[in-house]
């Protein structure tokens, strides 16, 4: 699972500092492909890494991308979660618990580079009808689909769902859950973002306009934290109340004491 970057490569070397270098084009090993990047999105995670030290520098950012396989020219979307496929966790279907887990743009070079060597299992062909730019949104859509799959294990579509944060991930998560039959509201501080969320046909309110959660017919309320802010995580916990369900997609720097967790879960 040796992920190597090559060509024109921008590296985040310290906070708010990116240095561009020209690296040799890497040679793929057994079971790997060399991919030339065609388009990559800028995720909120990339912005957080640029602004605050998460302990991953130096690193090449980026993980939402479309590229083409060098040699064949096949356009592909990239799965940024790299796992060995052989350990106990991988065999049990829990790739994120892989003993050799890597994630592009965090613990492995990311898609802001010009070239990457990647496992064959992490590149998925896409049709000509899908543009490069549209393809960069497939990874966030998969995040939302994973959220839906996990929620369906613990709650029904009778549950009221609150999405905390009206950014791209919040919008995608809301639309996917709405298509699955959930009643969804987004809470967002910024008026311009609320307007954008509503343009997608999603109810969006300011925090002060939110009504308390409700539990009808035993359905537990669900809060999905996408803002990566401490205030957003605290709002989510307060809103769902005792016995509610919280799904964390963002990465808020929030410390939760065991006593708090017991109170929330009881």
C-alpha cells in the first residue's frame, strides 16, 4: 500500500504554507496503477488542515478527485480510503479499522498532486457522460450514502433528522436522507448559506428558530453534525436530548467526558 505522489506536487509544509515541487513520476508496484489527476475538489477537511495543525504535516492535501489511468486512459474516480483487504477488520467489512489504514490527504499523499500510485481496488471507472467536475462530488455522496446505511440500522424513517451545518456535506447528506424518506431540517448560522440550502428544496433554519426535537411513536430524533465546530456538536447533543442519536461527519475538536456520554445515552 505504498502511495506515492509525483509530478507537480503542492505540499502543506506548515500552517497556511504550501510549497510546490516537481517530483519524479512514481512507478506503480504489483496490484497498483499510476493515475494522472484531472480534477479534484477542495473539501472542508482540506481547509481545516490548512488553517489548524492536526498533526499530519507535511502532507499533500486532497481526496475528492477524478483521474485517468496512465497507459489505458480510462477515467476513474478515486476511493481515498486505503486498506489492506487482508487483516481481520478488512475481512469483517470494517475497512476503516484496518491495521494499515491510510487516507489520501491525511496519512498518505493526496489528490492535489499531479500523479499518484494507487491500489487497483481504489480506482473505479466512470462513464464519459459524467464530467470530471461532477465526478469529484462522488466521494461526498458516498459519505452521505454510508450515513444513510448506518442510520437505517438504528432508526426508521419516522425519526426526525437535523443536519447541523449547511455546507456541501450538509446539503448532500440532507438530500440523500430526504430521498430515503426522512424528514430533514438543516440548521445553519449564516443567512447566505441558508438561502443556498433552501435552493435545493431543503428546510433550513437559524439556530434560534429551531424547535425542540420530538419523539413520536418511540422514534428517536437524529442529529447529524457536519459543521466541524464545537458549537455545532454541542447544539446537536442538546437538540437530540436523552436517548437521541448523533452521527458525526464533521471533526469538531470537542472533548466529551464519560459522564456526559452516559447522560446522553441513558
